């Protein structure tokens, strides 16, 4: 099979061995950082991805997956199992190096992560928060089947003051 689906895969990343590679991805996607913080990525951003957890969530439920095209890391996905409740997987971030964006690879990577979540017992929903200052990605998530929950929350990061719009997708419509 020579299709992109056959050569795109996910691999779980480790803070100990993959932080530098993850940092390179963040630096290769500066537009995202500018939209959500008003600044270029910090040298500590990859480390923050590996350790950031919502209150009450254990590290055993934190997953960072590399998105690989053939054997090249082109992006990553940050995912939390069982948040905000046991049936929900919270997708913290799906990001690709900018040179791999707008080619259908993000959507294919999302489908792979959806398969991972379906394999977890009791999961029925994937949730994501879209920061309004990064609203350009909302249509991507809507094309993937996400819908607004009607919930929004204040968002502040660096120079950006915005709202986070919560979207969800049922795994079993």
C-alpha cells in the first residue's frame, strides 16, 4: 500500500527521550504559538506538553503521541484519558510542522487517535477546546465531526486574552 494512510502512524513519545524532537515540532509551527500566546515557542514548551495535567488527573492517563510520516516525526498529539469524566478523552493538542499542514495529514492523524480512544474501555466522547484567537482551526475540527457543546471558558496566555470554545464528538453516533 502506497497511500498516506499506510505510511502515517502514531507512536507514544517519552519525556525522557523525545522532548527535543517535540520541541523541534513546536518551533516548526510558530503560527500556532503566535495565535495562542502572542509569541514564538519558548524553549520549555515541549517539557510543558509532557507534564501539563488538569487537576485530579494522574500521569497514567496522559499520552503524547508522535505523528510519523514514514519514519519522520511531523507532529504530535496530546491526549488525556478520562477527563473531565471517565467516558471522555480530552484532546489537548494536535499539531503538525507547518510544512506538513493543509495536506490532509492532520485529519488522517486524528482518525488514528480516534481509533486509539475507541480501544480504551468506557470511552464514548472526544473533547477539544479551541481558543478563539486560533479560530482558523475550528472548521478543521467541525469537518472531523466535532460540534460545539455551548460551553466557553476564559483563556489567557501571554499577550492573548480570549475564550476557549469546547467541542465534542461522540465516538458512537
